[in-house]
């Protein structure tokens, strides 16, 4: 129940990857036949990923994952375009966007942090008002990693294109789960990764629209057309592409059905609240506040029953700081502290949902009985 943190590698993906560890193990930059075999696999994978979002193959740059792609976007554009120093983001962005912006502020960047409503949606009109002649880029997460809210990229992208600002989205959680099309949604840069969609960890990609001036963060042998030097992770990239290729609408429908079953069951527990949108949310995301009891305690009890959960973003789980996402949508400290995230995958079963709905109410009841706070 913590698949937003990472997913199981699909057996089909693993099978596709295996030959590139010990048989077709060449370096894609080598001129000999073994190297060129790896190069072909690399470019075929690039074609699959590009096609999945309506992009050209040479607009896809492979990276180590979402964090690198997000850093590359903001820092690379900032260094390459010194005449524009204004960046617009929301208050519910992933930590790697927020922390990159804080770092860039020290170098002279001006950051606008947009509010969101109680379900986590940013108002496109607020985006429009925030853009000035000095605005370099607007970066807004597509499907939020904590509360699952899916933003209206098409409306925001149209505004950014009309106002002359680049538009970037972090689509790590939403990729293959909902519509993502760079032309239809007027996207200039898109962050993607593999391990959220049943590929391996340590692999990601950045879509960079043709013609955009961006400064590379990695220097070396000029790999990835000079955008990102470093020997490509061919096995991981092949697996990434296979995970994209086998993703299906059937999987989304199944996850959505199980998500709704889980939400409906949890909300039968008294004094609970669903965080995020009921309708415009990721197919695999459930985030709930239970009030008066600690989310960490709920998670510990669930783990004793073999149920994994999260109290927020996996990338910040080592931190004792309260969720900035839940704070931004207006939750009280008590509601934030009592929140947990449960997240599904295409391998989640009805039987597993039934187990959670059997165990969770008992856990909540037990913790509320010993809670020093009134329900």
C-alpha cells in the first residue's frame, strides 16, 4: 500500500532488461557491434517514451530519475537564460523543486509560490497574474505525490504559451496513469521516471522541447546530445521503455476501482477526511486524515499486520517536518499529524483492499481509545 514511493518491477520488464546486464552489455557509445547493439536498444527505448507523450525522439534526454530531471530543468534554464530570473511554482511541489528554488534564490532568482485551494488545485488565473516579462518558467506538478490531485495542464499551458514563459511539469506520479501530451497541453519540459511505473530505480527522462536553450549540469563525453554526459544505463532504460509500452487503460481502470473501494470503506470510519479531490485524482492515491491520533502510530500498527503505508512523501519520510502539501490545502496541525497515504499499483488485489478495510478501522478505534485528545 505504498506504491507511490516505489513499485514492484514487472516480470515482463525484468525479462526485457536481463540480457543487457550479461549478454548485450555493451557501452552505447562504443563503435563496435556490441556497443551498437546497445545503442539500438537505447534509441528504440527513446522512441517508445517519446511517442507516449507525443514528442520527438530527440527531445527525450535520459537521466537518473525525477530529482535529477527537476534539478536539470530549473538550474539548466536559469544558467542558460541570465536575462530572466523569475520562476513560478506552487506551494505543493515536490521537495526537489522547492529545494532547488530555495537554492536558486541565493543566486538571485525571484520565486513566486502560488497558493492552491482546499483540494490542491492551482487557479490558472493566479498563474496568469503571476507571469511577468521577467518570468523564465512556470513549474507545476501534474499529479501530486501526496494527495493525488491532477492539475489542468492544458489550461495552464495555454496561458504560459501566450505569455511567453516556459512551462514544465513534474509528471513522475501521473505518467501512464492519465493523459500526458506535450502538444495538446503546451508543455515545454516534462519530468518522467521509471520506478513509479514498474520499471527499475535510478532511471528517468526529461522532455525538452526542440529549440529550448538549457545548460547541462553533467559534463563529460557529451552523451545524450551533450545535454547529460555519463554512460547511459541501458538496461534500466530498456526496462523503463518496456514499462511504458505495457502500461494500459485496463490497469488504470482497475486501480481506480480499487482506489474508490478503499476510499469508500475508509470514510465509513467516523471523523475521517479525504485529502485532495474525490474525482480529479490519481488512480492509485488515497490520502486520509483521522484526527486526534498520530499518522505515524497508525502506520506502525498497520506495519505490524504487514500493511505498508506512508505519512507523506517517501523522499521526505526521514524528516519530522509536517507535510507542506497538507498545510497548503488548509489542514490543521492535528489533521496533518493524523494523515496517512495509501497507494496502489496494477498488482494490488481486491483481497488486499479487504484486508486493509478489516484492519484499519480496528487500528483507528484502538488508537482513539488511548488518545489524550478528544474525538
